[in-house]
C-alpha cells in the first residue's frame, strides 16, 4: 500500500485468515482488511456467506467482481494447461494437485452468483462489473454518439442474453 497499490484480486484467497486482530508485528489483522476490493464470486473461491459479508463492507460504489478465469473457461471438464502445468477442470472447479488453480468463471455467471448469494438489486450489482472497475483503472465508460460500441445485454437474474461488438450483434444467448 505504501508503494501505491489500491486493490488486490484474490480477496480472501491465499491470504492470512480474516481475524479481529493480528500479531503486533502485522500492520492489520489481515491483508483482506486492507485490500477487500476484488472478489471471485464463483461459490468455490469464496463461500456465499462470505460474499454477503464482503458486499456489506464494500457496497455498490467500491466492490469489483473478477473471474480469475483460465483458458479452459467455457470448455468441457478435462485436463488443461496453465502456465505449463496440468490443471484438472471438473464441475466448475479448476485444480492442480488438489489446490485451486484459477477458475472457469465467466463474468455473467459471477454476476448471477452475486445476485443469488446477496439478494442485491441488479442496478447496484451491475456496477461491480462496469463502473467500479472502470473508475479504478481510469477507463472511460461513456458510449459516444456515432461510435461503435461493445456491450452486453443481461436478464434480471444477471444471465447473458446478447453480445454486441463494435455496434453489431455477434451472439444471442437464449433468445
């Protein structure tokens, strides 16, 4: 944080456990307290109950959903490579030697899971995939008149309905 870090991708994952206090040598009880921004909402990396705690702490203005997705995302169960080592994908879980090794989570599924786990309104939850990451990275989210646009359409449960790239419908999902 002293060097300028403002976010961490794996909230709760591979971090010291969340505790109410830490040893005197620690600056905080857990890095989770300091970097509680980006969450992998697959129900595997983080339990639904913990997602609810995260939502209460971050709210609609500061949380960001991420996937940690590897190249096997969207592929059938089987063995794949990640950084040169074998990863087994089965039932939505990616593991290497029994340890989580990335995920096969998609953004629409992360949103759908988040809505299911928290009961948050879609209007607030959609910020976790759009405005909040754009704000953190300084990316412009405005669609300019006459310019091609990349967008997605989702249903009220956060499921992907259509994909629009450069202003053209490229995929219709379940229409």
